C-alpha cells in the first residue's frame, strides 16, 4: 500500500502521539509498504526531506511565507496554508491508497486530501479532553462524527469510548491497543546503586501532567531523609510556557535546583537512556488516554507509580504490576516512593509482572498486525461514495 501519514509533530519530538505515529509509520514501511509522513518542519532542526527507517518524511515549511504575506487573508491561510505544499507532495510522490491522520487538525486536512484524490481516510486521535478547549464540543463532533473518516483507530478503551460518545459510528471505530517496541527500551537490570533514588517523569510539560505536584512530592521525600532526585523529560509547548515558568519558580522556591533536572532536548531515541539512569518512573497526570511513557518504563524494567485515572488504569490494571494513587495525595505518593526506595524485593516483583504485562498486552507486533489488516480492509472495501465502510 501507499500510505500518506499526516502528523502535526513527528520524531525527533517526543510525546505519546509522536511515539505512536512513528512506530506505525516505520513499522508499516519495514513491512514493505510505501509510507510518506507529512509533518510540520517549523522550529525543528531536522532535514526537510528525510527518512526514518524505511519511511519517507517530508517536513512542510512553505506555509510560513503565506502566513506572513500581508497580501493574503490571514484567516484563510490559517486554515489552508499547507494545502498547496501538500498537494504538490502528493502529485510528486503519487496518489496514496490510504490517508492516515494522527490528530484532529490533520483529520480536517486529511479529509480534503482524501476527497480530492478519491481515497479513504483513517484517523487516530490522542486528545484527552478536546471538549474543554474553545469550541471544543463542536470540534469533537466535527472530527468524530462529521468528517469522512472511514475508520477510526482508538489506541485505548478511553479513546474508544470517547469516540463513540461523540458520534463515531460503532462499525467504523476500532480498538487497537497501542504497542511499543519492548526491545528498544530493554535494560540489563536495575540501575547501579550510588546512594541516590532517581525518579523519572516523562511527558509534555503541562498542567495536566502535574510536574509541579511531583516537585512538591520530591521535597517531602528529601525532608524525610531520602536522597531523591527528579528528572523531568519533556517539552513545554507555547501554550504551556506560563506553567513552565511557574514550575521553574517552584523548584527555586523549594531550593531544589540541584535535585531537579529538566530536559527539553530529548528525542524518543534518548528515552531508553533516561530509563536506564532512574530507579522508578512516575506519571502523576490528572488525565491520560493511555500512558505510553508508562509502557516504555515497564518495558525498561522500571517500577512505576501512576495516577488512578481511567487511561492509566488500562495499563496498570493490577496492583502487582504498578502502584496507582490519587493524583491529589502528595503524602501518599511520598509514602509509596519511600517504600519503593527501601524495598528492593517489591521493586523486583513489580518489574517482573510489568514486563510480562507489556510484552503480552501491548506488543508492537500485534498492534502493527491489526493496523495493517485494518488499512488493507479499508482499501479493499473502499468506494468513493462511502457506501461500504469497514466493520
């Protein structure tokens, strides 16, 4: 198949959506499919024409000139400035068999591509609470129920139920659990002890992820006599810069500058090293659609402590796999982490059970098998009038 992937962000940027689409794109390309990833190239030090494994990557940049052109209608360009670049890409590369959109905004763009070239559209969404944004309910109804999406891939039960709630047809909504490459994150065992207890928190720096909560928990651990350190791996997007500044101020206020490491320079390929150099991975989020960083930590053989919220319950469904706590109880988190730091046998039991779970239930091969079958089914049953959806 010739698969056009539309992704607003892609490797080397890190995040759940970015990790997912990279795994799908490179995995399908390795299976012999012709995969082209069209993504944003703004503010990113990477080639415009690139390859990732056997997948081609094209980073779009020309739209910036249209946005800055005073002779153009700004509102029109905000909606359609990438259309010309994308049309030229398709015309030069070849008409795709399937368009695969990895976000709400690329589903809108992908609809135009699919309708222009008479091809089916498949989508995968990672937005946890789109209804909370401006015009959010209308946006959710648009992408789930109104756009010509021939198949929607939901990477977790959380995303599956959200899609159905907003009108995605049952017969075209498919639950395909996210999978990760366990071998990529595998380690040789626990970190070599040096007296410190190193905690890692991976994910976008944003209020929902609660990095500030974890900084306050760290202060409790230190005041209790534990030589604890926190590594925060993730970027702050433009919409979250205020939160990032408040996070820095909190670290300074609590006199933790030598205990907290903020890493915004990391790519997916750097994450195995982050997990190797920590003792435990935490995810204190207020909401998660699944928690790919937790799956990565499980594959890396690191015990996890996570929030007791719906998406993370799907990953840590058993207390023998990881610890689930209220995302508001700083004291409970401090107690749990203190216990883990002192109990090597507990850490080992959690790691063994987590490894078994991630290899069995979140296997990348199974995800790629199911995704490949779905795309082939969409292509085989596709009719331009949309009368024969995949069930």
